[in-house]
């Protein structure tokens, strides 16, 4: 839904909030790509709190007024962790497939996109089948 909202997806946020309240702890996230970018750039070590999440919403909305969606996606892909010591799509493309991101196949691109969910876990060789499945 990245191209369908303005930095914040209320439906995802409410869904995650209810799931977390029911579980009694954080089991699900409601962050958009823009919110993840904001978290990684400004709040990486701040913990998972409602106060931080609210700040992410406001900063994400501001970023979305200043930058086009494609630029936000580019910024996100250039700094997100893909596991195996690889930050950014070019480094990940090189580490996993020995090629540039522009030359990845659809399957290779999907593999890298799947790593973002749990890069430290999915990037290790013993979990390769789970990474490919994701």
C-alpha cells in the first residue's frame, strides 16, 4: 500500500495495535516503508514505544510532503539492512548475487525483499530455504 497512503496507513496501525494489545506485548508492526525509513534514520535505538511510534507518524507525514514516493523508496532501499553485513540494495545485490541491483532477476529481487523482515535470521545459510520461501 506504499503508493496509496501519505506516510501512515491507519488500517495497518489499528490492526497491529489490536494484535499487540491482545497479546500483551509487541507481536506485529504497523509501520509503512516511510515509517521504517524514519525509524532507521532517527530512532534506531529508541525502543518500541507508543510515543516513538507517534513521532514516526508525524515525521513520516512530513517526509511524504517533501519527497516523491520513488525518492522515499530509493532512500529506504539504500540504507535498509539485508543481513550478511549488507546495508543497502547495491551491497546486498553484490553480496548475494555478485551483480548490481539493476541487473537482478525478479526472483533475486523478491529474495532480497523477503530478507528485510528478519535479515539476521534469514540471511544465514542454514535458513536459506525459509528465506527463499518468504
